């Protein structure tokens, strides 16, 4: 499969909008997971983000927290992720999304080598600040695995230019103050305010015209997708809205149809 | 204000929190040099908080043990019943300075939640406290106190339902409401600048110990002992003594002490990793999943520890050890009977180790134990265990 970053860049050049889907690896049996990936591919999804569960997912809302708990309870381990990644990356370009500690404990160099070997082409760590990303970025030369950095509505202009310069593959723009998922919170806090993303996206493109900017967190409807496209995003990332359906046992066809409806 | 303690510390947080942490660092940088801020903190600590706290010679206990002299730094006498007051007051004044209107906090034993509820009431800041549902059950009196003081207590039902999960939930709230809300973290943990801010506000403990020991016997202690959960009472005790010849000893919770259990002893049984914004020692499995911990003391029941302690362990300046639930309970009863003081289960761990060391030291040696809080919150837990024979 093609490299995720290269795919997104090519689509930006040809003015095609992209859509990535996040699903927690190990949250459902492998067979159903892979059938769902097939359905997503048919629906026109551009790429996949495979979540690797972490015990303490600080940026996650209830849906993905629960999915991580399910996966860990079923004894899902790093070698299982690599196996699933190999299978998924034959279907769609793939990134791995997890937290810093599992990667550190594996050893950065070893983790990159293994992800590359399994066909993964990007790593997304919401708790890796740009200041600490150096060792990860250095590994790209060898393994061609991008370290994708995240920006948010709270990001100041100075910091945005640093993130835009340092990110690889694409810029992950978090849509709102808040965790993943939208409105399904266990606390009153999870209804974060969405930021005004247009100026941030325009500034990112001005600084680095070839860089795809994708918006994620809380994307769950056709209107959300349209709104982000209108503000200049090269695409969106859908996580909790798909994971909710996956965890609830919805069929691959239903999930495919849902994602197709987002694409319009 | 250090961001790194050797290779420990840092600020491993989602991007949304970065500007807030930078603003906090800046606010603290100016506040600590502002005479008006310092005067307000000193006045409230004295008039409202009851500082300074006494350094008390535990004469009966010393006689019973028959070794070194044991002194207690009486943080149990601070307003609210624990050292948590020192940090909660300082940070709440910072929150005001930053123009925030809402405080959130996590709490394990409930003492930090109570302290935050107190300062929230006093400074008219809406206060919400996250607490694991297991901790709410075992520290009931503090849940009631927080509510009486006007705070909302939010139960957390993930994972082990204790302190670590409460911290995760507080961070999630902060990520969402960071524009209006101040996260008043309760120990010397989390991303920079929290560990150094908490350490600064708690260092009043160690400064007073040095001053009081000079007054009492014209020197400093030979050994100073404090319990380590996240490590705030310990770092506040140790910080001013790092460049003195005083021997420093941190005591973690060993839990049930069974050979399989790790208790909550991150420094003695863990390895470095990244959790909740900091690089530090963690109890974790081979793949970096953080383990569920156990301790009779809710305030010590945590898989991580403040990054400065990780550094002080590696540098060898501070010795760290652990004490089991049973040993802590025995020390608890011993202090009740010998001195008429009912300690919290957390500092009972420090006391247990101090008593052990006292036996092997000459009568001329002086040990200071930071008695970080009082034990009223623990009566139910203690009653469930057999008293010593
Ligand atoms: C009385 C008392 N001592 C100690 C602790 C442990 O915290 P730290 O290690 O931050 O002092 C707590 C925490 O709740 C406490 O209530």
C-alpha cells in the first residue's frame, strides 16, 4: 500500500479531500475488524489510524477509553498490533496512534522498525510535544515512518509555525478544546468548544503549501465534514463516531454506509 | 524553576494544554517575586491556616523505642488536617492571578480535595473535585467535608477507581475547559511547571524544620523521614535540606507485602516511563501499561511519583524504601497510645520506618518525621483491621 503521507499530499495537490478513520485495534475480534476495514475501503476512506491501547489515555473521551479497556482486557499486545497492521496496510495506508509510554518501553528505534516492517507509515502520539519529538523525527530517515504532530485551537501563532515546520506527513488539527468524541461524556466537561479553525489552516498552508491539514476530534456528521472542508482543511479524521458503532456490534456494511454518508 | 530533574520531568501533554502551562509558569515566575503575593500567602497561612506548625518531641515514643530521639513535624495541625493546605492555598492565589473562575482538583485520600474546597470557598472560586469511587468509599468523611465546603465531588469509575484515574479525569476536564479553569494539582506530579510549583509551596515544611531544630537544639536533624505518594510532603520537607548534611529518607507504600504485589512503591519497584505529563518512575508492565496499585493509604495508592524524587533516587541524595500496610497500622496504633496523636495512614508509613531506624541509632541522634496529616478520615479503615496484639 502507498505511504499515508504521500497519499495525502498527492490528494492535496489534486484538490481531493481525504478522510481517515480511527479504530482501536483489539477492541473487537480480528475478523470483524478486517471486514470493517474492507467496508471502509469500499466506502472511499483514504487511510486508517490504528489505535494501540494505553492504560491511561489522557486525551480520550469515554468511547475510545472504553475501547482501550476492552482491548487490554482481551490481552491485546504489541505483537498483535503488528499482525493487524500488516493485514490492514495491505488494504489501506495506515498510521498507528497511541501514547508515548508504550513506544518508549518498546524502544523508539525498535518500534519504528517494526511498524515499518508491518507496512505502517505514520505514528501519532497525542502526548508527544514538539519539543520532545526530535528522536522520533530522526528515525524517519531510516524507516519512512512519519511522526505526525498535533495542533489545536489553543495553539499560538508562534507555536503553529514550529509545529508546521516539524510535523511529518500531515498536520493533525484538533478541532476543539476537549477530548475525542463529542457530547458523549461522562463528565460535563466533554462538550468542549470548537475553535475557529479557518485562520489556523490558512496560516499552516501559507507556511508550508504542500502540507495536508486534517481536522479531527468530534467529527461525526456530514455537516461537520462540510464545515471543516469549507474552512480549508484537506480532510477529516473520524474516530469515536466509528468506534461507537464498531463497539456496539454494528456490521461492516452499516459502518461502511455510515462513513459513505459522511463523504456525501 | 527547573523543567528537568536530570532526565526526569518535562511536559508530555496534549497540545491544547501547552499554552496554559506556559501561562502558569509565567504567572508563578512573577508572583514569587511579588511582595504583595508573598505577603498575602504568608498572612493567610498564618491567620487562616495556623502556620507555623510545631516541631514536637515525641518523648514517650522515644522512651519506648529506646534509641534516637523522635520529633514530629506537625502538619496534621494545619487547617484542614494535612500539608495539602500549603499547596492548595498557594495555587489558588495563582489561579486568581490568572483570572480563572473555576478550580478543579483530583484527590485520593480526600485531603487535597478538602484543602481545595476550603480555598475555593474562601477565594470564591467554583470547585469541582474528581475522586475515584473506591477512594470515596474508604475516605467517606472527606467526601462529606468537601460537600459541606461547597465543592462538587465527581466520582471516577474507570480502572482501579483510585488516584491515578482521578488525575486522568481532571486532565480531561482541563483540556476541555482550560480557558476558564485552573487545575489545582495536589501533589508534586504532572507536567512542568506543576512539580516545581508544588515543591515551592510545600517547602515551607522543610524551612520550618530547619529553623525550629536550630532553636530547639542548635543544630539540624540527623535523619528526616517523610512518606511518598506523589511526593509533595516529602519534597517540601527535603527541598530546603538538599544542601545540608541531613540524611533524607522517603517511604513508599508496600501494600499488603505479598511477594506478587507491587504495592504502590514506584521508586523502589518501578522503572522510568511517561505518565500524566511527566517522565518518572512508574509501576508498569513490559509493554508500558501502567499497573493497578494497592495500599491501605489512599493518598499513597499511586503508580507514579514526582519527577524530582526520581532524580533524587538516581543521584543517591535521598534513600527510598517501602513499608507494608501492617507495619503502617502498627505505627498508627503506637502513636495513638504513646502520644495521644491520631495520625493519617499515609505518614504512619514514615513513622513505621523512623521507629525502625531509631532502634539502631544512638540516643543522641535526632530524627524528624513529617506527620503529614491527621487520621480522622481513616477511622473506618483502621477499625476493619485487627488492632496489634
Ligand atoms: C496526610 C497525607 N499525607 C501524604 C499524602 C501523600 O501525598 P504526597 O506524597 O503528595 O505528600 C496524602 C495524600 O493524599 C495525605 O493525605
